[in-house]
C-alpha cells in the first residue's frame, strides 16, 4: 500500500495526500456516529487527477470513499476502520466552470460549496434554488450523490430534478463527459439519474450542469397556526391552487418542537404556537411585484381562515422578519440537541396520508412509551417529515436511546411501510440504514440494484458497504 | 413455437393472442418506415398476465417487443422480419387506477391513452400536463418508455419529470412494484428513471404514478413576429423573467413552414408571417384570473416591442382563437406531408446556442444543396428543433431523399455535435437512430449502457436491436 500512496502523491502532489496528523474532519461523520481510519485522504484538483487516482486504487485493489463537505446524516462518506480505504475528497475541484444565462444553466465542479453556487447564480440575476441547512459547507457533488432535498423541493424538486448533466469518473477510472445543458436528450439510458443518489457506490460525480431560474422579484414568508395536520394538508392544497408555482416553501412544525425552540433560544420570538397544535411556514415567490405577492398571500390566508384551516396568521413585513421566521424552523434541530439525544427519522408518505400516518403512529408510540415527546416537523409540501422522538421528561436521554432506539425505529418504519412511504426521504442510506433497507425495499428492486452495482463496479471498489450489501 | 403460442393463449385468453389476419396495425410503424412479422401479438389484461407472458417467452427464448399506441417515430415498437418475436401490446391494461387529489398524483396503467389521462385529471379539477400531437392514440406506457416531450416541457418537463413511480415487469418476468406517490425517496438507485426512456429494452412498464397540478384558472396564447432567431431567444429570456412559471409554452416557427401551412391549408389564417422570418407562439397559464394573465402578457409583449425583439403580436381573445393559433403550429407536419417527402431531424442544443447553430447549419446546407428549403420549427423553450429539410422547388422529393438523406443527416448531426447537442431530443433511438448513436454517443456511456443491458436482460430478450446493439 506504500506504493499506492506514492502513486497518489505523484498524481495529486504530496501535500494533497494526507496520511498523518489529525484527519478527524475526513474520518468522522458530521453527527459523530462513526469514526474510521483511512489509508490516505487524497485531494485532487481536477477530473483528470480523479480518474488517475481511481485507476491507481483499482489496480491496487484499494476501495474508495468519495467525500464532499462530509455533512451527510447517514454515515456515507467516511472510511471504515480497516485503514485500507482511500478517502477521495473533492473539495479542491470547486470551480464554477460556466454560467449560461440564456440557457438558464450553470456548470459546477463537484467540490463547489452549495452556498457559493447560489451566490454565483445570484450575481447573474439568477436563482439556483437548492437550499438546505448545511449549505454553507456541503458540496454540489455530495448534494447530487445523495439527491439532496431541502426547503424548496415543493416548487423546484430535489437535486436530481435540478440537474441536466453530470461528468463522472467510472469505477474503472474512465471519464464520462455527460455534462449537458440540454433539457431534452433521448439518446439512451438515463445514466445521469443512476449516478445521482447512488452515494458514490457506482462512480464519482466530478461536475454537473444544473438548472437555474430567474430570481423572483419578491419572496414573502407567512406563519400560520393550524388546528390539525389535516388542516395543514388542506391549506397546502389551497396554496397550490391559489399561488401556483409561487408556492416555494411549505413547512409544518408541531407544538412541541416549537416549545423546544422557545425554551432553549428564548431570544427567538416564536409566534402563535402556544394556542395551536401545529404551525405552518409558507413562502410565496413572485415574478411580478411585492405588492402582488402580498395581495395574493393575504387572499389565500383569508380564504383559509374562512374555511377554518388557519386560526391565526402573520405575513412577514420585511426580509428581516422573514429570516426570523425561517430561523425558528431551522433552529429545531439545534433545540433538540439542547434538549438531549433523540431518535431521528427522515420519512415520507404521500401528502394525503400524512394526517392518518401521524394519528396512527403517534398513538402507537404513546402506547409503547408513556409520556413520549414527538418532535414532528418537516417539509409537508413534499410529504417529508422529520418524525423524531425525544425521551419523556426526566428520563435520561442516553439510557432512553439504548433502550428504545431499535424498537421505536422499527415501529415508525413499519408504520411508514403501511402507508406506502419511504424510510429515507432525503438523507439517503449510507451505512446507517443499510440493514433497514434490506427489510423495507422490494427484493426485486434490490436484485436489480445489485445487478447494476456488479455491472458498473465489478471489483466493488466504490464506497463498498454503502447503500447495499453485495 | 406453437407450444409458446398455446401458452400465451392460456395466459391471456385465445382471443387476445393474434396470429392470423391483418396485423398491420401492430407490425408496421406509424410513419410506415418499416414492416415486420410477429410470431404473435398478445394483448394481456393485467400486470400478472404480462409477467406470465414474459416468463413464457423467456423460457422459449422468444424476444418481446412491447407496444403501446404504436405512434413512435423511430421504429421502436414493431417486430423485426424474422417472424419469431412476440409483440406485447399493453392496450388492454388501460385503467386509471386512482387519483389522489391531495397528493396531486394519478396512478395509470400502461395502456391508458394520454388524452384519457388528461381528461381523468381534468374531471377532478386537476391538470396532467403531458401534451403532444399523438395524444389521442399514444399511451402512458409508450410515453414513459420513450420519455416523451411535447409542448409543455418548458414548464413541466418531459414524461420523466412527471413520473414519481413505475410498476415494471422485469426481463425475468418478475413484478417490481415501484409505484409511489412520494416526492422524496432516497432509498437506493434510481431504477424508475432507468426504465423511463429505455424503450422497452430493459423490461416492461406496466403502470405509473404521475404528478398532477392544479388546473390553471386561465390560459392565454399569443403569437409574435420576431425578426431573428436571436430575438426569439431573448424574448424567451424576457418571458421567463416576467411570466415565471406561468410560461407554459414557447414554440418557434420559421417563415417557410408557415408558408407551407398557408399554401396547403388555405382555410387557416396564418398571422404575421409574411413580414417576418420567424414567429413565436407563447402560452401563459395563470392561477389568478384571465384579466391578470392578459395584463401580464400585454406588459411582456410591450416590453419586447420596445426592445425590438418583437415586430408585431396578437393575443388570442378567446379559447377558439387560441386553438386556431395552436392548430397552425400543429399543422406544420401535415403541411410538410402535402408538400412532399422530406428529411426529418429531432435535435436539441443549448437554448443559447440555437441562433448560431441555425446560422451555421443553414449556411452549410445552402452550400450543399442550392435552393434547399428548411422547415425549421420546434420547442424553442427546450432548445428542441424539428430541423427538417425539404427538396428545392421542382425537385422530385423521392429522388431528393435518395440522393441527399444520408449526406444531409450527417451534416446536421455533425453540426449538432459541434454545438454540444443531441441527435434525438424527444423521439428516442428505436432502430432508426441505432447506428447514428454509435457515432455520436460517448464510448464510455455506451459501455455503461451495454453493461446495464447485460445485467438486467442477460438473454437479450427485451426489444433487441433497439437503442443499442449488444
């Protein structure tokens, strides 16, 4: 393996092959669920270097763990404990290669930070709508490998829907230039979407051409108290109908997660939650004017109040207020941390099934764990809930996790299955959900996935042990 | 093979296994480019029957040609001349299985006619936006197998973007229930999008869950004369900016194709074309009101006229006028038929490259063929042109085709390559473009496609000889 390290140094330059010192940032996942040991961390500067590295690793039989910002939530981008895997960090390949305003596209290298991509688009008066909590440190390559979701999916779709073409280094170290600014191209199998969401197990995405949109002229945020989850779903339907594609965000938050924010971040003023089981955050983006957006929003909320779907609501008066409202939503995960360890789920069911799913699963959990506290919030517009479970008051969180994590997760996932849902809506599989996937995915689908993995990566060198067992 | 036919009769019922009589409708493609001979045409009524048929064919080593409405343009759904292939017609599996209004989804069987799907959605006050010329006879299964495009792609994407999940019978005759009303599901490889656009070469799509949208409150159509293709592209950018997602259609038509419509269908009144090299058809769909849509449209057209992008324009006053304008656009292919045989291309390049592509390719063609006549029209919003070539005046069309088809197509496709485009934007590959694909697709991509084909259909039984050679 020393010979491989020497080859990697020749390819990427010695300073870009890390073997000593503190490699925690590369070897440990963001949530600190797992710590591995890499043979080396290599940081190439170009696609050609990536290809040469993959070829060298393949020849040496060393497996490769591609890594972007290492902000994933399912332990998918850190090495195992063998000390034999090469971490391939794409952080140095981070250029915005081009922006084509008339084609509404942008070509980015894999290591480009999401926020840098957003800002590059904005400088051209354009919108790159992918937006999620880790945007300050996650990368486009990671976003695509995990088909990232976030808060704008209700209008713009996941990372997959925003991508027109990819450049990939295959498991054999060949470069496929599938970069394309084409919105229509029916010349064979959809390799692009196969690599997107494959979590680095089929090859390495080194660049991508992404869709852009005109910047909205105005973007308004509203906060509404809704009596029930069913009311929230009906409010969503009403918003789709009245705002059309102007509806760019629709988040739901239960009363308890909002209590947690109010308790742990008292400087934040959380509106309307004390009298309401749920609150909803809506965003309306408009290509016309702020006045128009506001009039539309107010009409929608009045209608919703007439129908009894909304008990009270506020529309942010300015951008600062809008940011405060979004900040409350984004503070829920940190408020959970302050409250103590909890059991996390990232699930989806059809939007129409959300109220019944919550009713049934809430009841099952309450029966299983007296005084259980549900941190239920998420992207209702996409049917995606972060349906998390916090220990009852006064119970030690670590002990709670030890005793209940497996039982609770099994209960929640079984309920998800009963409602035709997914046990990983936007976070992916990684190694954390590998075993669960075997239980929850159709054997026919798993069989096809394995056949594809063997076909494209017969040596099983690309991020082995992620997504599926061989 | 008699034993196979008997098995098929047992599975689907004798009346649904056609071996005698006039099978032209199943054995000949829509454009009459090719006529084959089937061992049998089998018309199953359910997914279970499809699975049993595929298993029986696989056991007998008989290859299968899946077929929907048989309206494809690249000879992808008819049997070869061997008399040994089984045509699997999905026309009888045509139910709308369910519509979920709150989830904005609809689950359809493969044989459901596109127009029937549109109408089923509309009855629930919802929009199924896939729309194309053959919608009265093409099927959802065919639309997905070929990733159909059409006139609403600028807003809603191709068939792929409209699909959330598929049910598939694999090449081994197993049923994969990948139907899903989920907008987020990151549990493994994207098998859905692999089957979509694979033209029946990997398995048979038997049902799909498709996205729906609220019906727009108003939909207005405008017709604008634009001096140059560059102006048309700039008008598109302006329309994106001012109409946002309201822009649901943007078609460009050259002066000559409009002349053909005016000449062969004199009852149609073609506006504004006599003074203008190009005309553009725009559609603005609004979730608010017709007045609002009209005001927005007029503001856009005034702005465009101020900038000199548009020399004159009309907005349809009512639905009848709007239909007349769309009817002109849709009559171009028939007007071409009336004028005589021609050489057809379905190409795409980045929208920003369209003007230069046309300038360069027009000039190359004019040099190659004195007095050549270009029938240039298409979905400019998607960078997709039907860049067709008609014989010079007075030249016999059949003789022209014989002499020029290969040269002209080579010239056009080489130009498409130079501009980073695709030689099949929305029609697919079938057998018609099989050889061209070998020349124009990256060998790395072709290698991965072949590996996937071998992995999922190792016997090469599914629509062999389409999309790619083994």
